[in-house]
């Protein structure tokens, strides 16, 4: 008999990019309405028959600890501002085991965040209250040592969008094995192996300024100095000692020793 499956985290994937991990997910369910009708058979007996009606899907609710990422809130703001069509996304909920491997996957089409709830704070208490909401909410966990999975950064020059707005501050999450494996299947990488770095960065950068999201087009248009900086930043937080970030000024180059550590 197979061992019971133990799942440690759930990951939200939007447009093939993982945007956040969650400790609890609910509402992954569907229901078919039942239509009853009565008829009389040839013997004069009343028979009640049931037929399947319309399909219904529940709202998905996700919960996680508080962090600095604003990517989900920015998604919610698109709906608040009335741009529902732009705010619709295709995505999936991934269940991952202790090794970070995907053991289950539930996909959704044209989803949009209908509710986002922040945490309730009480200065007279030691802990923050539970934080939850439909689609994208977070909650603080028990007081214990935990692994940092997201790190803020500041680009040396900054990304300039089509409207001329400069974006320098951002957040990068730790990469998982899939982040480096998935790009290998991309046709652009088969033509140019170096393009894999562009795809990986687009997957792990969860926030950049006020941009609603970061994709490969954004990474492609970055200045070469910023692109090189992000590669070093990725190397340090994933394979080196992230504590070096506390000693550097925002956007400052990394010491060679910190890059060689990985």
C-alpha cells in the first residue's frame, strides 16, 4: 500500500509563472446541480428521476503569512479600477511535497481576485491576528525560525516603462527546480541557450516598482547593468550567503567573494 501523501506548501501559478506560496488553500471543488422530475411508469407508479444540471465551481481561497510582496495586491487593484478583462488570468494551484516536487495540479481559466484581506493588528498583543480572504490572503504563522523565501532588491539604474516611469525597487523569490527546468522546454531557449536566464528571472521576480507583473518582455528591455545585477542577486540568494545583502548599499555591486561562494 502506498504511503500517505504529505504536502508542505501550495503554489499559485499565473500565466505559467509562480507568483507566491501558501500554507492553506480551500475551495478547490466543483458541483453539478441536480434536476429532479417525476414521471409515471406503465404500471402507474410514480418515479422520481435525477438528471445532471449546470456545473458550479467554488471560489478559491488562499492563505499565507505576511510578506513584502505586492504582486497579488497589484492584481487585485486591476479589478478595483474596473479593468476586469485585463485582470482575468489563467493559472493553477500546485501542491508540492517536502522536496519541492509537484504532486498535484489544479488549473483554472479566466480567474480574477474578488477579495483581498490584510491582517488585523493589535498593539497590545504579541501576535498578529489571522489574515484571510477570497483568492489571495495571508496569515502569520507560529513564532519560529523560518527560511526567507523573498528578498527585496534595488536596481542600479532602473527599468523605464513605456510611459517613462522609472522602477528600481523589487522583490525576488527563491528559485525552485522547476524554475530552471521549465525554460529548457521553451523554443526560444533551444534557439539561444542564453535566453534561459531571461525566462528564469521573469519567473522569480515577483515585484518591480508599480508594474502589475514582470514577464520576459520586461526583462528583455532592462539595461545591461541591471540584467547583470539581477543575475548576481539570483546567485547570492540561491547559492550563496544572503546575509551579505545587509552590508551593501541598495544597488551596489556584490563583492567577488560572495559570488564565488555559490
